[in-house]
C-alpha cells in the first residue's frame, strides 16, 4: 500500500500527498488522475471546493487549532499564580 501524508498547513489547507480516493457524500469520486498531491480547503471560502484556491490568505483565515492555542496562552497568562504549600 502507498503511504499517504496529510499536512495541516498553518492557517491554510490540508495538503494531501499520495494516492487516495476522494468521494463526496453521495459516493461520487473526484478524478485525481495525474495529481500526486492536492490541497483541501478548510476555511470554507474556496470557489473550487473541496480543493483550496488560496482564498484563505485573502480572508486572513485563522485555523481553529491556532486560535485555541492563542486563547489558552492568554488564559494561562491572565490567571493569578497560587502559591503551593507542602503538607
């Protein structure tokens, strides 16, 4: 079996490398002949869904995991420190 690699690009698409079958909800398959790699949209704004067309960069798309990390970091920084005592 061929290896498939999916890379989550920061604030961008999912980059898929390797032989895969891509089907819609009704089981219709996209023709990926001659495409050893492709990018899937995750911002929701591509005019060529499910493929990425670069619109995310025009919108300033911020991926959920980046937003979560940023929020968690801010939450941690704003919390008062509690002194620990030995019992």
